[in-house]
C-alpha cells in the first residue's frame, strides 16, 4: 500500500532471501495496474508491516530486481526456505521447513519451523530451529547442529570432615 495514494499498488509474494547469510534483502511483488510483471521492494523502503499489507511511501519504491546490482544475482537464485529438507550434522533427516520467522530489526531469517514425519509429529512437539543452530545452507537443504544435552557434573566424592 502506498502512503502517497492510500491504495494497493502491488501484491507482496515472498521475501528475497540471500542463502549465503539468510538476510532478507527485499520482498518480491507482482505489479498492479500501472506496471506489469514482477518487482521488488527493498527492506529499507518498507515503512511498516501490517497483518494484511506492507506500507511504502510510493509506487517509486518498487524496483526492477535486475537494476539493483547487489540484488540481481540473489533474485536470480530464487532461494525459498519453504519446503527445504532439514538434516542434522550427523545426517539425521529432521523434516521439511513449513514456516519461518524474520527478525524485522535485522532483516534476518530468525527461526525455522520444521514439519516432521507423521510418527515424530505425534510423539514430539514441533521442531523450532534458531538461526544460530544452522551450519550450512544449500539449494536443497539446511544442515543444523545436532541437539546436545550437557550431562550434569557430579559433585566430587565427599570426604567427612576430620578424616584423611
């Protein structure tokens, strides 16, 4: 939605994500009546996120992704986290990405919500993976750290006072 006109000017489709660092660089949009085709709105040009729209200053904020040098290569890759397989570093298949969250202050992909197999989803809660657990991102999958639980340290063997 444009602040200038107060009208919808394009339809937001999905974020443009850099797979190298998981930064959300822009939002891909389908153009409205004024222009045909697809465009992008850079994250820095989005004034406000609402539950049903993105608010930008004007139609001029929508750019051709091929005209932005640092964005064109990333937009061509068309990386989409949705549906990507998630595996642990030991090779265990954990499931597929069914949703993710974006930290709006940093424009970084923050968490992955992983849909597990039917049996695992019955036995366990849903799997949420923070960005700090992601080790590698490829075109087909995310590799994450194995879950580890530190064993509690045992107190040293107690020696009664006064005995040696």
